[in-house]
C-alpha cells in the first residue's frame, strides 16, 4: 500500500503570522496532524484546527487546563493542503464560539 500525503503549501500571510506569534513550521504541522478541536473556518472553504499551547495536568478526575491555544486555518485543494493562517490565542475558546472580531477583520483583510 502506497502512502500519499498532500503537499503542504504556506501562504505569505501564514508565514508572517508564524513569525509574529513565534510558531515554528513543526509546531503548525503538529496542530494539523493531531488537533484537539476542528471547526469550520471563518473564511470560505477553510477548516480551523486548535491545539493547546501547553497543557497543565491537574489532579486525577479533573480535565486538563491550559491558558493559550494555537490555531491553524487550512484550505484543502486537490493535491495540496494550503496553510492560510496560524495564530496564538491568549485564552481558552469555547467550542463553536466565533473568533474575536480583531482576528476576523485581519483575516478578511488578507483574504482579498
């Protein structure tokens, strides 16, 4: 059985955001390959994936806690997976909640 994976393509915007938030290419790949949560992206035909930046283990029986999340927005295309944006969110988002207005405006500005 031959394993074929899609080529990962980085947009200029995603590279700039990775520098801004000090995210390495390997860290972004890790979020893509093992996200804790996957949601519909705010841009058309995109998927957003989240992984906690670092998890604080708590006493047995309690859920893990974290204070930051790393988000990656990708767009699936034939033969490639395009990384549209990546950012570090300083807090904990609730599943299904919309992203903060500041991030929405910034992504819309670069989507044109």
